[in-house]
């Protein structure tokens, strides 16, 4: 049985988890924009570093490992997310990528709930429409618009992560399942690298960013989130995730000298506001990223 956390502990750990999630975007963008590491190598190193960190955490915590935790379908979704994420960030700004990813994940999970027969309230439908409009605004042609290729890769990464989250809801031991899925996804990433062997680029700084993204932002971040999520209401767990694109945007401005454009601000308000309406006006099946 999980020991209840004090309010201050819960808040601190939740903030750390959100910082870690935002850190994935910042580290990936920094690696692919400022170093010579390639997307395939970054994906492989990130997944293997995450697997090693999660494995170490399980061993230190002496966690029981039930049979059946994790599977190849979930691992394929995790791999698709990680690969699409890396390739998309070759061309996308940090904040744009984080917002597209977040919007795709949340809208996919809401769509899944609708497909399962959940009835949305009028305010939720309004929020859903507003969030979709925000994505459309982001992708409309113009000087500030991201390329369709990069945007499509990030949207596909978001759908893949939504699939992984939905499949993970039935896992009795999510941390064990995630560890095993990271190992499996790492194997898939290694196979992906084979056709690119002659073009793979090893860069020391880029490798450090990949290790940090896998071990800290992913491995430690997910571990903290799985622990604290049990202490939060579903609405709180879903709502707090609204902060991730905001943290990513602010971090990109302060650390990577990226600009906040009018299009990005308008899209952010629409997507985050729309998702907030869906969450706060709902009663069941509120989407929570896992």
C-alpha cells in the first residue's frame, strides 16, 4: 500500500515531474538543433538510458515484477512516440513541438473516450472544438507555421503516446511495464538505426543530452509521476499536465533563445483552454497522460 504524501511533498514531486516532462522537449531540441547528433542515435540512446535508469530504480526499490507487465504492442507505441518526437524536433521550435504533442495526446485520448461511448457535456464539446481550432491555427500556412512534415511527425508522436497511455491504464504495475517496454522499444530503435549506420553521427554533447533525456527526464520523471499520481484526484492529475507546454515554452525562451510568436500564444490559449474545459467539465474518463 502506498504511503500517503504530505501536501508539500506532493506539490514538490508533482512540480518535479512536470519539469522532467518539459525537459524532454528542451533536451531533444537542444541536441538536434545545437549539436551534430542525428535523430536515430538520439532516440536509441534516450530509450536505452531510460531503460537502464528504470531498471536501477526497480532493483533499488526491490519492486515485485508480475508476469505480463508490458507487451510488444505498447513498446511499439512507445518507440513510435520516441522516434517521431526526435525527428520532429529537427525542425520544430521547442514550444511548438510541445504544444503539438500535448494537443495530439489529449485530443486522441478524448476521442478514444468518445469512441468508447462516453457522452461529453456541452462545455466539453466546446472545449474539444476550441482545442482542435488551436491546432488548426498552429498549422495554417504562413511565415510562422511549422513545416507539415515536422508537424505531422509530432502529431503522430502524440497519437502514439496516447495509445501507450490508454494501453497502460490496465497495467497493475505501471513502472514495471514501462521498464520492460523501454527495453523493447530500445531494441526497435536499434533495428531502426541499421539502415542509417553510415549516416549516424556521434556527438559528445548530443549524447549527454540524450542520456539526460532518457535517464532523468524520462526514467526519473516517470517514476516520480507514477508515485505522485496515486495521491492526486484524476482531475488534478489531468489538469496539472496543462503546465508542461507552458514550462517548455518558457524554458525555450530562457535557455534556447526562442521567440514567443503571436500565433504560438493564440494557439496555446486555444489548445490549453480547450483541454482545461474538457477536464474540468467532465465527470468520467478524464484523460491522464501516463
